[in-house]
């Protein structure tokens, strides 16, 4: 174990815990209520942070004076022009930030999402770094210094190893070519590391993982031990977060805050995805909220992640692969609200915990039985 990682473990034991900011991902569409009504519902649900992957000006305006923080994203197809011409960065900011800030509490901008997909050899890494720097400098030129600028990665695209977490490292060549200079930039600008992190996909790829471990269920044998550090992990989310933190530490940037830009569990999937079920989605989301609100953090970082955004508010027919958060496979539904604004299942964003009390393995057994009877 490296000296820096050993130091991180010691510091984490005495750090003061604080609750994580929990937000949601909101992608508007014509089949949903108007943004003003959605914003009012968020306030009633005590949701204090919203991520807007499609930051339409009319949607940003709907959050005026709500005290709900906004996390905006710049689409990937604009990165080349923004990287090569700072005026393109300024133009985007004059459209999506300047008319609204600070009446709309914009706190972060992701310059692209999953741009590299683990491959930095095509020149996209240089484009990404240039775009991030130009957006940051354009904000400074405008006199705006309180908006974090970074870019978003997919967990499975950047991690070379993830277990045990203490041995985790970033994938090459993305690490040397892109991540190291990006991490230096984030450190210099007091910015955060953005990552999409889905225990559901890791669980589907690793059948030896108990489903209760992925669903925050406190049941016997729902743990994994890091043999190097002796740390015991009680849920898959913390294990994945600590893998990122360990990789940051190995890179010499252990203090950069981590923001989980997407996480969730599908309530519906294809016919062979029995785990994509409302009961499990409710278990995961309530377990996640309860865990993050507790302020317990993770074994390697007592303050845990700085922010975490639940994917997503409404079903948008967004598709994923089982290996990475990439839009190629259809059929899954991730939303927790119906279009009429009623909840699919109860989530207490203030930190309460609501499940039916049955262990996840018992629920899975019952669902398997029912599914088998229907197929028969």
C-alpha cells in the first residue's frame, strides 16, 4: 500500500463527517408537466440540487429564486469549437448562464459527458482539456468564480482495477494523457471530479456479488473485505467510490472532491432483467439516500462524496449497456416519478428510510418464483 493511501486511511479515521448533497437528474420532454410545476414539486419533496443534462434556457429560468442548485452540462458536439475558440465558450455561457445567474443558483458545469470512453489516443483528450480550460477562463472573464468546471467520466471507462479498492488505478492511456493534467487543473481551481457510478451494472457483471450488497441491505454476508487494508465494505456503492478515491490518491490528488453525477437502479428492464424491478429500485434509492444523509461517508473518506445525483426523475427511454453508461441498449426505465408527478415508490429525500423490510434475497426469490409461474 502506498504511503499516500496509508495517510488517507489515517486521516479518514479522524475526519468530521458531513451529509452529502443529494440531487436528481431532470431531462424535460413534451410528455411531462411544465418545468415550473416540476420545480415546485422538487421543493415539496425537499430536493435541493438538480442536474440538467439538457439545460434549456426555459428550464433554467423555472428555478429562479428556488434556492435549488443547478448542475449544467455542455453537449459533446460543442467541445471541438469550444476547445479551439474561447468565444464559443463565451457564447454558450451568454446563452445558458449569464441571463440567469445568480437568480438561478448555478453551481457546476460539466464540459461534456463520457467523452473519451476510456480511449485518449484519438486526440479527444486534448480537445476535452482545452474545452474545460476555456469554459473556466470564460467564467473568470465574466467575473463568475463560484461555478465549478469539470467533465464527467463513466466509472467503468476509467477504472483499470476496482477491487480491492485500495489497489484501484485509472485506465491507461487515459490516465497519463488526460486525467493527470485534468486532475492538476481541478486541484488548482478547487473543482471536483465528476463520475457516473452504477452499482447495478457492476452487480450484473459480477454474479458472485450478493444483491443485498448492491442494495444497501444490512444482512449477514452482505460485505466484502479489502485484504490489503483490512477495511470491510457493507455496500457496493462505497466500494466503487473508494476505488475512485484510491485512484485519485495514487495520482497524487487525494483531496479532490468526488461528485457522483449519475447513480440509480432501473424499475423496469428486458425480460431477462429480473432485478430491474420497482421493489429493488425503491430499496436502492432509499438505501442510498439514507446512507448519504447519515454522514458516515466511506472507509477512505469520512466526508464521502460531495454530491450525488439520482438518475432520473422521469423515464426518458435512455438506454445503457451492462458494462458502461453508454446509450446502446433499450428497454430500461429509471425514473422515480410518473408523468402526472405521482411517485412510483416512496423516497424520503430528507433522509428517512422506507422499504418493505424483507431482505433483498428474499424478494428476489419471490420474484423469481412469480416470474417462473408466469412463464409456465
